């Protein structure tokens, strides 16, 4: 039972010890079974094991129960000193659990006797010592030995519970028999000394008095180590055991032999108040709380009151013993009787102790549903004289009385309403000093905590002792209430504030002088009350204080242990001295983890995960919302410093790494930063950041020395990765898209530029623009650059990087060339390495798995844009209520994905460096030369196919040797590791100084029409000099079928040149020689040709292609052609070249009838002057502008004329009506009537104009 339970005074402390070669796990399981099955035993069950009648025979009150508090720790000297005032603190029963003994009966009997004798010698002060032997397989019978019980194997139906309970009942029966003897011995003592300490109000005065006061005794108590030994023990055990160090009086006797020895010397049981007694003890005057005021005359009155006081105190102790033995009704009677005596004698401390025992007895009787009446001593003074309540709740109940009877329920209701005032009265009595002495702070503080737990339970049940409240008090159930605070009725006398104020008085301080263990226990009790009251803030402060006390205690224990071992305290974590302790701490790490998680949650600290199990995806562990931030930041840092110190003292390396990571995470801005010049403020100094970083490194080093390899933290900045980019390779490795159905190839640029004149609605929205996928080649490395950020003032080391893809087929990217890098403080930094895909297909790069030194490998998404969480504009929750608020929080940004495409292996072509003569060419304008280039396939597994060979300026030409019938789009095929020679011809063009040969190639065979290819670039430098040049072109129309094309031919070469002019379709040629600087006018009579070209540029190209001018040097070593594309021809000249294929005449039929209002027929006659049939023509009649009111038309003004035969004619008619007199001009146009021709294209047409005058009445001439 919990020591802070309201029923703790009724519990019997049992110390459980392992005996024999019992395993630790088995002993822990035994202790768990004892606490689960043997904590509460009914006297009816114990009665079955009782062998003889005694004072506490269970049959006297079969409805009672015995409470056992099983523990493995021995009672401290202070607990022994506080008994029998608080007998439940001292160990009354020692229970040994034996296992692993010899199976031989003779040897087993000897071992059991030796074990029992050892317990008797080792623990002589306890009431009873018992041994429980776990039955072994193969041993059916055990020797019968006194105080030895065999734990038999239970049947499968019972499940093992009854076997434990039966053994514990046997132990309880033997204990009650010994307890009867102990009670009789205590009853024979004349008095009991009150444990006390010097009142705090006198301690300062005593300190000022100096040595004179220090020589005087200050009473018994844990805080007065200078107390004189002349104050005797109530059992007279001072001769059997030396006084404990730090306490003034020895602990009370607990065995029958010790009490009998004490009874033979009654002088030692009472304190002598005479001066002779004081002089016999060295002249010192003893100060005791047993001294009473003398109100009468003579010494008889004082001695009589002292005897009555001692008898009353012994009676209260006996009443508590009866209460422990389950005789609650008899205990209530005894306690009421002797508490009345202490009240009359103004023995306040024992008066309060008696009232507390009465309260516990009534609670136990209520829980057992036994009839009782509330004693008058429990009522206020104003109600004690009124006997109505005693008559109303008399014990004279009918024989068929039931617990649910109205009278019993009235008693319980009266008890529940009286408890708050009664408990406060008890505390007031405990706070009353007796002379210079007062109760130790520990006794009063634990009483306050027990009473606060009782009042908290009543508060949660509306001050009703119902089944829920009783189950909470006596059935080892948690007293923590639901999350929602209870609704307190308006008529209640209890409140959360009053209970909290009362329990706050139980918090220890340095002036109380308590050991650190007692301080921690008291703080734990206070924490439990605040937790039941749902006061999270007070609870968190107390829990923080507990952590601080535990840290100090652990550090002190480590120093003491190191001093005893003769080593430095820092060396206690070495591999030889501390490895086992650290491993045990890590094995039990869940307990400290729960404690740390709770205090962190109270203060709004979001701790990282203690340990990530294998197979757990860190992507799933990351929340989509930021954590709810509440609480003071400075207080959070202070709490985390306390937690770090606690984990270091535990020692808990995993906890240290966890909280250190959380600490540094709280220092960051928790957002992807931008590149603005302003600084991002950090919440702690640079020096403290360095200390925490050094703590992480130190913890890892120590953990590795201890053999703990998996001690790592979580990196504190989730926005570490800011960008990931696949760098475009060099020109020879660059990829282009190639379509076999087209002769065009486009380079795959990573950054696709858009037209700035086109509106893009998604341009202002980041992340919505379509990004071109990054193209990679399978099993080929390409440079990758990642950008990382470090918002803190410490340097971190990046140990490894792995690219994470979202592909379902386990697409992996192999990393090569990565070296650990140091990321400096407060900066952005780029890290480059090579990547290569292992599979073929499309995938997305979603982030990287990055290993930071001292941290576990973690996944980091890509956050390209800056972001910061925005505080809500409307504050809806404050304080601890903010923990449950999260609906209005801003979503965390989602990481971007980089689209990528892994291609099949693509070959790589290289070329042999051309000779200087080949790379630097000297040519004349129009001259052609031949050259060759050797190309080699560097791939060892993929054949290469050359698709296209072009240059930038169009001066290089390639002619394939043999046409590839299987793949017409392939020019050359190179096997893996093979080479070929490409034969090229270069032509000199004026104005071209350099060019680049582009060879497009890809994998062979071709898999599909559209694939990726590479481009091999070979640069050339060209020097071009002028040779023959043409100027001043002129075209003269001769007739319908012929025209003259004239131009000047000039020799710009410093040597004579021979020329030859040839026309297409004729055998005649014009030849000649031009000397240096000579100019000759060339006139060429050319015959018109049938052409369907309608665009002027096409007519120009047709004209120039029919003329060929070849020149040759006088020596004949150089030969070339003249480029006529430099001639400038006007549109009128091109009209002459094309000729007017159709001629049109516009006239008015019957011109004698032209007057205002007459209908005129306008006829357009077209003549076809070509030797072939013309195409269909569209004829359009256009009226003068702004003459809608002057002349009207009838019908449409567009007519389609069918094709006109060769040298034939055709006409179309239009009808108009002049509306007023005057001169009018009409124009008709004719053009080809071809479908699908854009209106933007300028087409050849013919037109004709007709001008006529409209008189008023007379017709025109």
C-alpha cells in the first residue's frame, strides 16, 4: 500500500528478501505476485490457517482484513525511531523467498533451518520472520519446520493465484500470533516516548546561545543528533542495541524477548523528573515532552498525570496494533477510550494520533460495510454535549441489519461531511508543540499528504464515501481523476484551492534538514495530490523539483562510490566500473522515459523519439502540422537543463542525446531561412550551444567505450535540406531529344526559359510551374549538388548522404565521390557528389537521408522556399489549454519533389584531335575542300548510331558512304569500342570565321521513334578570302516568255581567275578570264518557267538555282562556285521573273445607260498567257472607300472563275447602281483561289481599274 494512502497507518510493513540461489527475474515476479495477490487478506481466509487461539485470533472478527505493504528495502533509522508513534513505518515482518535449494530432503531441511536461523539473527527487532519456499519440480514432500511455508504449485484451474494467497495466509496466521505477544508486551510498558525535535522557533535562539545551550538535550528526533541518551526507549531496549547515529534514542523493542527484558527493569521505561536523576546522569537536565504542568499541590498529582498519560499513549499504540490486525471495531473502542484521556490531559500530539487512528478505523469499517457509530470526540465542542447524534447512530441495531440500511447510510454521510473539519483538527493538534519539542517535519508532512489524498477523493465524489471513493482508498487504484476538472457543488466545504494550499505546506525545504530521499518521497506525494487535482502547473513545478533532487542525490552517490573505490567521479563511467550500471539503466529506461515525457509535456517541450526501431520510416514519423507551442521559452530551457543533468547522473546516454537534440532544436527558428542579410536571432548564446554540442560528442565517446553503439540523437533542424539540383553535364555528354521522323533536335536544358511576352497565371505561385525532369543515364554518374542550412552557431559534420526516391520499384541512386564535410555556423552551403541510377524509368526525388555526426541517419525533405509559422491572429486558448488546441494552426510546408527520368545506357563518342592544318582552314569564298575525322565509341557495352551531322554555319557537308536500308535515319553505326572515319567537305563562305560540327548519335538499335541522343561537338576555325563577287543585279522584261538577268562579275583575288557561267536547261555556257580587280557586266537571256511558287523568296531561290558560276584559279589548284545569295532583288524584279500569268480588263457594258439610279454591269475579262491551263481564280471588285451612300452593289463582290485554258480567256460580271452624280473609280483584283493558303502570305495577283462619270440625266460618253 502506498505510504501516502489514507489507510497507510493500518498497513503492515513487510520486507521481502531473496534466500538461496534465486534468479533476479524470478524474485521480481515473486514480488509482483505478492503485491497483487497478498496485499489485502481477509481474516476469514487467515482463520483457516490459524492453529491456536490468541489475542488477534481471526475468528473474533472474520469480516476484517489485514493490509500488507511488501517492500524490498529495510526501514531506515528514522523510521525505527518514529515507532511506535507511527508503527506502520517500522518493519514488523521479514519474509524470505527461497528457491533453487537442494532437492535432497536431508540437505534441504538443513538449508531451511540455517536460513530461518539467519533471518532470526539478522533481524532480531522484527515481530516475526517467515520463510516461503517455492516448490521445485520433482520434490513432493518438504520437511515441516516452524515458520517455513511451502508455496505449492497451483492447479491450472486456479491459475496460480490461490497458491500464492494460501501461502501468504499461512504467513499472516503466524504473524498475528507473534503480534499478539508483541501487543501484550507493549501493553505492559508504563509509557511511550513521543518522537520530537526542537521547535523551529527555538532553534535560532539555541544557535545564538552557543555551547551552553548545545550541551542541553533537545529531545528525540532525526533533526537533533545531539540528543542525550538518558531518555529511555518505551521498550527498554537501550541495553540490547546501541543508539543509532543521528538519533537521540534507540528504536523501540519489537520482539517478545526484548520487551520481557525491558519489563524486568521498570526504571528504564520511565523518565525520572527528579533532580537526583538529573544529577546521576552527569548533572544534565533532560528535556522531554512527557513533562506536564502541575496544577495541584505535591508531587503525587504530577506523577499520577504522568502515569495516566503513559497509559493513554500505550493504549493508542495498542489500538493501532488492533487496527493492523484487522480488529477494527475493537481498535475503534480502544482508540476512543484512550484518545479521550489524552484530550483531557492536553497531550496534543497523541490526541491527534488517536483521532487519526479513529478516522482510519471508521474508514475501514465503512469499506467493510460493518456497523459503527461516530464517537463524540470526533464532533466539534458545541456538538459534544448534545447526545442526539449518539442516540441516532447507536450500535443497537436489529439482528437483520444490512449495510445498505438507512441508519448505516446516515452514519456514512455524517462521517463524510465531518471528515474535512476532523482532518484539519488533527493537523492543528500535530502542529502544537509540547514545550520546546514538536513533531518531526516528516511526520506532519506525510500526514498532510495522506489527508489531502482523502479530501481529494471526497472532492471527486461530491463528499460522498461511496463505492468509488472506497475503491480508490483501499483497492490500490490510482487517485488521478479524468482530464476534465470535477464540477464542485456550491454547498461543498472542500475546494481544490484549499487542498492545494494544504498540501503545499508539505513541501520540504533546506531548513527542515531532511535527507534527500525523504525530500524526494514528500515531493512525490505532493505531486500525486496535484495530479489528482489536475493542477498541471503546480504539478510540473513539483516534478521539476523532484528531478533536481534526484540529480543531486545521484551525483552525491556517484561521488561517494568513487571515493570508496579510490577513483575520480568522472571515471565511474569507464568500461570496467560503469558499463553494467549503464546497461541496467538502459534496460529500465522506460520508467525514466515516462517521467521525462510527462514533465516535458507539462512545460510544452516536444521531445524527439528516444529510439527509432529498425524498419520504421522517418517520413511517416514526421507530423504534417507544427507542434503546438505554449509556455515560457526561458522556463523550457531551464527545465531541459535540469533534465539533461538528470540523465547524465542516471546515467542514461539515450536520454542525454534525446534531450540535447531537443534543446538544440528549440534554439533554432524551426523554419527554412531566407537569404536576406538580417540575422536570425538564436535563443541561447554561442558558448552554451558549444557546450551542448560538446556534451553530445562526449556522450557518444563514453557510450562507445561502454560498448553501446546505438546511442545517437535526432538532428534538430528538420529543414536542413534546402535544394537539390542535378547539374547539367558538359557539352559532349549533354542529352537532346531526337525524333526519327524529324530532322530537328532540341537540347534538354534543365532551366527552360519561357517567353516573357506570354502571360503565365502560375508564374506568381511558387511550386506550380512545370519543371522539366532531370534526365539521368543508367549506370552513368552525373554531378548532383545539394544546398543545406545551419541556423546555429556551431559547426556540424555531414558524414553521409543518400538520395531518397519515391519510386515503388526501389529505385536507388548510387553515390560516389562524397566526402564528409563540415557545415559552418549560420550559413547556407552546397555539397556536391556524383549520382548514378540503378534502374530505368521515371521517378521523383523526394529528399535525402543525411547522417550528421552524433545523430542517427534521418530523412529530410526538400524545402526550397523560405517559410515561417505565423502566430494566430485570435488567441482562443491560454495556459495549459493550449495543449489541446491545434485546429487553427498553419500547416507545415510540404517538401518539393524533383522529377527525374533514368534512361537506358547511351554510348559516348570521342574524336581524335584534328591536326592544326585541319582545325584551322584557309579558304576562298566559294572554295570547297575535303577533310576526314576519326570518331571512336568509348562505351564498352552499347553500340552507337550516328543520326545527323550538321554544323552551325552550314559550311560543312557529310555524305554517307552506303545508305543504311535497315535504318534509313542512321548514317553510321559504331560497335562498342569501335571507330570510324567521317569524310567531310567544307565550303568557304564570306563572313564565317569559326564553326562547330555537331554529330548527333544515340544507342543502337533504335528502340522507338522518339528517344534521347547525344551531340558530339568539334570546333573549327576558318579563314575565308574573297574570290569572284557579283553586284548590281538587274532584271528586264523582254516578252511574255523571256526576260534578261544582268549583274556585274568582279575578281577580288590578286590573281587571274577563270569563270564559267551555266544555265539550267541550256547547253550554252559563257566563259572567260578576269584579271585582278577586273569587272565584267554579264547579261543572261532567260526563259520563263512554269512555277507554282507564290512567295517572293521561293521565286528568288528558283532563279538563283538555275544559274551556276564556277571559277578556277589560273594554276588550276583551287576551284569553287560563286554564291549568288548575296544579290539583292526587289519585289518588282521578282514580278518580272514570274511574269504576269493572267491579264485582266475591266469595262462597263452598255456605257450609254450610265446615269443616277441606273443598273450597270461591270465585266472583268481575264486572259491566260501561259502555255498551260490556269488554276481557279477568285475575282474581287472593290468599291471606293466611304462611298456606301454614293454607289450600291447588287449581290456579293467576290466571284470564282474556273480554270482558264491555255492562251484562253474568261470573264465575270458584277452589278452596281450609282446613287448620286459624280466620278467613280472601281478596281478588280484576281488571285489564286486555293484552299488552306494563309491570308498573311503575299500572293501574286493582277488587277484592273475602271473610271467613269455619272451625270444627272444624260448618259456618259
